[in-house]
């Protein structure tokens, strides 16, 4: 049997974890605070999650910070989120660098103010050579946007004769998506109790294990992550094979 088609036989620890950080607003509402207080509290949960992944040796962490649909929120809230993004980059980029974290922002960043674009570019350049953890922040990102921009790039290549339409397959397509050089997420976590993926990494989540927790994002910590990893480790990932075949692969 060909085991090369199976992305990962050993499912005890995910190489790549993707998280929708949901519940900041509800966390604040429960405490009779403005929604912005929840977003500020959520930064602490991000820090804990990064530290946890570094300690565990997880290769990649992708966090959904701001979707392309989030521009529909109240103007004041969006403005605060942008200010918080800049302040966090200013405060955390050097710490990430010192801890060997490579930071990247995926999404259509042209919609951001020039000051934020500059901060993103500077933080990415500072951490570019780091290899302990790939930290990807999805901001103004949507899974459908990701697929469309990949299709557009392939159409441009075909249009100028750099490739033939017949050469476009899943591998070629995936090579033009965000995070193409990283393994696809093994584990997806959504906090806050909702059970949907909300236009996040639509292509990349095809075979990802999904985990939903009612814990609101500001309360997300090492204990909750441990529960998610324990649940993940107990699953058998089959990728279209039978359970018996996967057992044989693991013994090979």
C-alpha cells in the first residue's frame, strides 16, 4: 500500500493548528464591559496559545483575527481592532523574534491603512528567518477570497502561456493558496460554542479534524488546548482509506 498519500500517520500531535478566536464580545458583555474590552483581553489568550505551541513543538499556528466580512461591524469597533492590531505588532514582534517565531499575515492587506501595512511588513521582515513556529494571522481574510486569488494567478499563467490549462490540478491550485508551503491544518479549533468554519481556510480544511469548545476566546488557555489535543490524539485520520488500512500503515 502507498502510504505517501497519507499526510500524517502519527496523529498524537498536530503539526498545524488553526483557530477561530470567537467570543470576545460575549465575554465582555457577560462582565458589563464594552466589546472592545473583550478584544483587548483576547490578546492575552493569543500570547498563551503561542507559548503553548512553542513548548509543544507544534510547527504552525494559524489564527483567524479579522475576516473579510468583519468590515460590516460597527465603525468604532473596527477602528479599535485596527488600533489594537498595530499596538500588538509594536509590542510583540520583537518578543516573537527572540523566541524563534516567524510571523505572517494572510489576507487582502491592501484594505488596511498604510500605517498598519507598514507595521505588518516590518514585523514579517524581522521574523522571516525564524523556524521554531510559523504564526499566521488571517486578517481581512476569507476562504473564498483565497480560492479566487489562486484561480486568478493560474489564469494569468495560462493566459501568457506559462502553463497549459490541462496542467491545472489540485497540486498546482494548492500551490497558489495562502500558506501553500506549510502542511494543511491537522486540527481546527473554534471557541465560543458556534459550530461552523465561517469562510476560514475552506480548501485547506478538507481533511482537518474539527474541535468546538464553548469556552470564550479570552478564557482560552493551556487547559482547554490540552483537552483539544487529547481529543485529537484519540481520533483515527483515514484520508479516504479504511481503518484497517491505516492500522497497517502505522505498523509499517
